[in-house]
C-alpha cells in the first residue's frame, strides 16, 4: 500500500500541525547523505535548474543577501 496523507492520518491535522510536522521532519534530516540515497531525478532537476538560471543572468540574488535583508540590522 502506498504511503498517502490519508493512510498516515495527516489529512486530519490542522495547517499549524502540518507545518510543525514539516519542521520536525526537516530537523531530523542528517547534515549529509550518501549519494546513493539521492534519487537520480534530483540530480537531473538540479542540472535543469542550473541551466535555466545560467540563461537569466542577474535574475537572482544570493540567498545570504536576501536573508540579511529579511533579518535586518542586528
């Protein structure tokens, strides 16, 4: 049986509970993973996005710049 929101009972959680669950899952992930654990389609997608970004010079900003702007002066 495939894993679904319904089979796990997640469809009955509130939005707030689902967001907290996302945080818990994210925090439980290891800092590094073995390459064999990453599906090949992830690498294909990363390369697709890199190629698309390369055609849009200047369209993005480094995430550190954006984060600094959000956090403001300390």
